[in-house]
C-alpha cells in the first residue's frame, strides 16, 4: 500500500484502486444486508401466520355451529343413542354477562377514582399506589382465582358463586383501569386546569367539570379493554363460579361462563361437543375484536380532536 | 375598587354556585378519591396476605419438599411443576424472541409505511385474543398437525433428546411452548417496536452517512442503543408466559412427573393448580396455595426485572 503514495502513480490510478477496494467490501456488505433484511421480513410473515390460521380455523368451524339454538338452549350431554345432542350455551352467555356486569360495578368506580388520585397527586401515597397497580397488573390471573377462592368463597362464606368469580375478575380489571385513567388524566393540558382555577373554581370542581370530560374517552377506552380482557379470562373463574347448567345470574348463585365452557368441552370425548367449542370461541373472538376496534376508534378520535 | 370586587364576587358565584370559597376545606370529592385509594391498597394487601397465609402450614411442615420433591402424591413435591414452568416459558421466549425481533425490525424499517399501520393493528389484535382461544387452537388444530408432521420431522433430524415421535400423544411440553410463544409474541413485538422507534434519528442518519448498509445501521447502531429496552420486552413476555394457565393446561397434558423429553406431556405450576383444584381436599389446597406463592415470586420477580430494564432504557434515551 505504501507505493500508493509514490508520485509515480497518478491520481486517477489511486482513485480507481480505492474505489475498487470500497466496492469489493460494499458488494459483500450489501449482500449480507439484503439476506438479513429478507430474513427479518420472513420473521414478520411467520409472526402474522398464527392470527390468519387461528381466525380462519375458528371462522370456518365456528360459523356452522352458530344457530338460534346455540344462543337460546341449555347445554345437554350427548349419549350413545344421540351423539349430536349438545344443546346450546345460553347458561354460559347469561353467566358471562352477569359476571362481567358485577365485576364492572365493582372495578370501574374504584379504578377510575384511584387513577384520578394517582394522576393528580405527586406524593408518596400516589407512588405507592402506582407501584401496587403495576405489580397487580403483572400478577398471573390464576392467582386472582386463588385469592377470590380464599377470601370470598371460604372467608366470607359465599361458596362457589357469581360474586366470587366477579370479584376475581374485578381484581384483574382494576389495575388496567387505573393505568388507563392515569394516562388519560395526565394528558389533559395543564392550561385547561389553570383556566378553571383562575376563574375561582375549586379543585374538585375543576377535576369533575373540566378534567374528567376531557379525559373521558381515554377512561372509557381503558374500561372497554379491561372488560374485553375479563370476558375471555378463564383462569380466575375456573374454581370460583362453580359452573351451572341453568340460567343462573344472581350474585350468590353458582354460574357458568363462556371460557369455562370452552375449557371443559375442548377436552370432551364427544366430537359434537368439541365442535361446539369453535362456536363459543368465535363468539368470544368477535366480541374481543369489536371491543378492540371501538377502543382504537375512540383513541383515534381523541387524537384528532387535540 | 368596589365595582371590581362586586364583579369578581359575581363571577365567583357563577363558577362555584354562591358558596364561600375556602382553601383549607376538604371537599367530599377528595374524601372519595382517598377512599378509593384505601380500597385498592386494602384489596392488594389482602391479595398477598390471603394466598400466603393459606399456604403457611405447608411452608412450616415441608419447606424443602414443595421446592425439590418430585412426586405430588403424599409429600407434595413441586419440582415437576417448577421445572415445567421454566422449560415451557424459556423455550417459548427463545422462539418468540427469534421471530419477534425480526418482525419488530421489519415493521419499523423495512416495510412500506402503508403496511405499517395494518401490521401494527394485527399485532395488537393478536395480543387481545383470549388465552383460552390459543389453547383451543393448540389442542384441536395444532396438536393433530404436529402429531402427523412436525414430530416425525424433528425425529428425522435425529433430535432424540426430545423423545420419540412414535410415543408422542399430542399434548406435550413442545406444543405448550409453541402455543405460549404465539401468545407472547405480540407483547414482545409491540414493546420492541416502541423501543426501536425511539432510537434517535440522528444516530441512524450519522451511521448511514458513513456508508453503512441498512443491516449495519441496525446491528451497529439501533440494536446496541435499544438493547436494554429489548431485554425489558423479553422479560415482560417471560412474565406473561410463566403465569399463563388455561392455554397451557389444555396443551401440555398435565402429568405430574419430571419430564425432560419435550415430545411428552408435562405440567406447569399454573396449569397444575387449574387442573388439580377441582378434586382437591383442603390439605391439597394448602399445597396448591404454596405453589401459587412460588408462581407469584417467579412471575413478579421477572416482571420487576423487566420494569427495571424499561425504566433504564427510558433514562438512557432521555440523555442521548
């Protein structure tokens, strides 16, 4: 390389040699880059395959199951004479609606109010609460089931009941609502608050009539996401609601739920019951997707507004 | 002066409805917020207290056996469940990180902007699918397919340490891990995507201007900058995998022995609690609660580590 700098070589030759070296490296670097880029894109395709496969399979096998009887009849057990006797899942639909309704009544007020508290206070009690909410949000859902079993079924003596299951679901929902509310309330511009305070409104008046309406769509989004998660959760209600093949809905009754019906029927020996599972899964999937799209729509509208 | 103060008191009456303002008065509203705060902290404290207190007899009688014992019948050995939890969640994490890192990188850098929103939406929808649906899909769709094609294929590669495909029945540690990997993939991808997009544009442009190829920009600039946040995403996904219950309970077969061959059924802590609870006596339930405490420690520990990583990444990017 030293003779590169000899005067014997012209500038042009020098440039040509450098370009050659640079191009040599560049070609192999580009090839390697392209290979890895295509690997990355392949990974993306692989990542999306499950959703396609899952939705395809569930729609394909679920749609034929969805008849009027599926929604209105009580479940029946197939027998050798009548292997296709499955009935419907009306008990699980009623049970799921009841569970989520009670869970929402318990969790939404607590979650929203605590979320506002953490957003508007910058002290030690607020950060303790934030830590607790994050810890609870990360706890496995089966532990909520153990908790509700120990506290509501045993300690409070309710036994297997809708109230125990909805308590477990409420414990699951509250952290989600707290985190969503806190973010929504924090995103309200400080100038709006100051304008209210400057007019002489008291802090609680500002919070109720200015901050809350502005943050409402964010809070509603959080609640929708929490509800859609609660509807599909099987682990917290697995050993708290008891299961029922009747149209039970009262808080102290044992009830059934859609995810539990899936859990039990999926392991059944009867092909007709295993077929029903896809129908229930389709109902859950449609509900969750609708909730998810509603939440995205609300978030999008809020972003356009501000 | 007087007209001014009349004006002000009129305005004030309009805003606060006539009552006299006082800065020291605590309104009903602040009590309400305080009450909600108290309720939530009480419930959280009860959560830990009730699970731990129910399991105390087990920790007093046989603290060693619940961790290392290999048989559930009699002395309540929890080792198969703890081992199974680690096996399934770590294998799932390896699969999900391999695919998810590539997917997140291509969402941010390689695909056209039009497709970006659609793929991001699909990933979020995947995250919203209830775990029981992944379980059903794994048991009724994936399991027969794997039994027919995937186990024999791995067998033909000579991977005998996994077990023999002829003796596989469908539900297995491998199947549960694949289902778990599919479940935790969206979480890992969405957080990794955020972390990668937060890498400052200046750094990327600086290395492009030095003549780096697109892959060199990513491997030499983006990934080192985002490394800690990606670790955080991985640990968050791991936390989710360790606590997953019903999807694993459906696909792993729930057999309570130590299982090293991934073609055969095993069990995890969460799925064992779910399937054993129904037929349990009150003494059994104490042991299941003790397993619950172990699960709580593992999964809260992992999610604590993940939160620490993500907070450190934020702090680091704030400095750049």
